[in-house]
């Protein structure tokens, strides 16, 4: 009995050890395969070291030569790195109507071939706005070397004449006197007369009101207007005065006290009548409520009213 149990136990131990050895063998084989996979092939380390050396050398050489190549590419040729221009090659103008493109280009103050890197768009826009006919400007430099200039020109709405001066200047909607008219230049724009000197290039609120009033006269059909006299400091009570080509030659509107619309209505109605008194009158005063005071020409100062 004892011999039989020992033999069976020895057999079980043998099978156990055999299984264990097989497991260890499989594990060892797996480990060796992993190590072989991760281990570089013969000569691979040398190849990697050689490639790393070439990369480091190329990088160092590029850093050394880059400033030299950049200076060579951007000096004396007008071209930057990659063939990009470093100087203004042309000027393209947009938005101009009265001015020619070459006049706008000249107003930029740029010399031919000016360096792109030295351009100051804000300063250039301010310089362009100093031109009589340019209200505002926008400047942009393109990578191609072309400079784009877009201008907004002033729109003349009236002509300003100063008492005692032969000079005539255009006025825009903001009441800004700007460019002078040539001596032989004619204009169909309404004429504004001022007894005071008004500076060029500066908006004036009274002039702006005068432009609007002149256009309102035209809209209402009150024609034959020779000039619109601005309120005078020496005679403020008269306010706005119309100077006409036909009787009544003078129409006194008064100050802009909220009653101008009603006074223009009375003047328009008066001019539509076919009355002898109106045709013979030299002056009409509309400052009085609901009436127009007519002063005939050459009657010794006597006046009538309607």
C-alpha cells in the first residue's frame, strides 16, 4: 500500500514540475522575442547617430547663413525673402471723380520705389485729407508691392463769396469751404455771401445751415436767387437775406428762430401772385407774423403790407 501511494505521488509531482518547466520555457521564449524586437539591428545605432549629426549640422549652418541670405535678398533688388517686393511698385486709386488718379498719387507724398516697411498708413491718410478735394482717405499696402488708395472726395453744394474779395470757394454739406474756383469757372450752385472771413478747410455751422436753406429754396421753387446773405454781426436783426434777380430784389427772412418755414411759405405764395405791388417792390420783409411788408422801389421809403 505504501509503495503504491508513493509512486502515484511521485508521478503527480513529475507532471506538475513538467508543466511548470513548460510554462517557464514559454515565458523565457516570449521574453527573448521581446528583447530581440526592441534591440536595434546591427549597425542601426551608427545610422541613427549619423542622421542626428547631419540634422544638427544643417540646423547650425542654416542659423548661421539665414541673416546673410536675408540681407542679400532684401537689399538693392526691391524684393524680399521668397521674391516678395520690399518697395512700392505701383499706386492704385479708387473713389476719385473730379481728381485724376495721378493727382491723388502725388498727394500721397510718396517717392517712386518707397520702402514698404517705412510706410505709415495713418500719416499718409492724414496727408491726403489735407488736399482741398479729399474729405477722407484709406491706404493699404498689398504684399505684391501695390499701394491701394481709396479717397472720398468733397461734394460741392454751394459757392462762398466773401464781401470785398473776388475769391470764390466751394462749400460742402458740412459747411466747410475748400477748393477755390478758377477765375473763368462757372457754376450753377447757389451762392452764399458772407461779410466775415471764414477759414478754408474748417466746418462752420452757419455755413452748413446756409447750404441747407439754399437747397430748401430750390426745392420750394423760389428761383431767381442771386445769393443768400448770411446773418451779419453788424445787423443781426435782419438774419437771412435773399438777393434776387427779379423783384422783389431783397427778401428779409430774419433769424432762424423756428419760423423760417412759415416765412418761406409766405414768400412762395407772394411770388406766385400777379400783383403790381409785388412786381414794383424792391424789398419784402417777412419777419412779421402772418404778413409780408413790401417796399416799392423809389417811393421815398413808404411801404405796404399784405
